[in-house]
C-alpha cells in the first residue's frame, strides 16, 4: 500500500511517498482533518506558517494516538522572512504553534515574498534565512531542511554558501504542468521533489482525454494524477479534509504504462480558474 512506502532523503531521513496537504483548511478544522488522515494510515502531513493552521495541525497530531516518531511533519518559513533573526524567531514560532519538540522538514516557502513573486533579488536574504534553518537543523529541532518554489538559480544561490544542502524542493507539479528541466536538476542534486496541487484544479478533472485514460485504468482522474506524480519520483501532497477523498487518494495500486506516461508528460493544462490570482499559479 502506498501509505507504507517511503523515500529516503539525502541525509538518511525517511519520508512517506504520499502526504496530506492542508492549504485552505481552516485552523479550527485542521485537527479533525489530520486525525482522520492519520487514522486512515497517512503519516506525512504538510502545513506552513502562511496557511494559518499550524496550531490545528499540531493538535490533530497530538490527539491522534499515533506515536510522534511515526509522523513526518513539514512546515514552511513565511516567504516574507529574508533575514537570519526573523527566520530564527519564526522557527521557534512554528515549533510552539505545532506544539512539537521537533519538525521533520522545514522549507523556505518561496525565494521571493508573495507580493514580489518571481520579482526582485533576494539572494542574500535567502542565504540568511537558510543559515537559520541550518542552525536549527544542527540543534536537532529540524530533521531536514529544504525549499519550495525555488528555480534552479535559486537553489544554486543557497548551495553557494550552504553547509547543509537542501533535501527537498516543493513545487507545483501536476498533469499538464510538469517542469521537466527543474525536476531533472533536483534529481541531479539529490533533492527530493514534493508535488503540491498534484491533482491540479477543475480544468484537469474535466479534461476528456484524462477522463478517458482514467476509465481505461479503472480509476478516477485524481487517482491517475497522483499515480503520475508518484511515477515522476515526486511526493504528491493532495489537499483534502474529506476522509472519503483521503481514502480514495491512497488507492493507487496500479501502474501507468510508459506510452501513457509520455502522453501525460506532453499535456499542457494550466487553467486554475479563480485560483489563478495566487502567485504560484500565475507565476507573478
């Protein structure tokens, strides 16, 4: 079962191959969503300072009855923090909000603040924020550190002065939006890619070609999309608070044939509807 399978990060830490995303899950609903996911066998939970639900996520983990060491917990440093002292304070804040003694993975959420996404030069600020993550990692408060939404040049900026290499890059990856060059670069650097929005949005679910392919495999379009992300070697993080969807998302015991993978790799579907206003979807 996919929920029992793991990847091993470059520092030896194991991370489950499928996780639960929590973006857009309100703090007062996050605890129940996390408890439901853990009860179903999920062991990889992703949140962020920007989501405003770290307290609820932590409550769900603590109330689940699952031993802490069995749950891989990720959070993200707010994109606006580009200095050492601010990052150090924010790391303390996430630990306190989650109510945990350590975090399994902490990422810099974006190489630029959201109001200047893909804009100005924040190279030095990212290196300073990274230095704070390194210190927390060496102190044992973070088991692994990484980045999110980082292009190759952003990763290389970190690597120029890093004493601890990024273990993860969390990226927008789904059928219709596959950054093949960046995926290959991350693989060459032994950086595991986590795929957020792996099911895309409404446009993907309505795509007739995807519906036809999913029908041939006897699966749903979301299941086909998640299997695709797995076969790319990424960790998909589908977001849902619905236990039925959580259960369905984990039913991935099939393999997409090579010719179908090639067809999916070539698709371009980037209609995010009302969510196009978010920088990660608009690119600016």
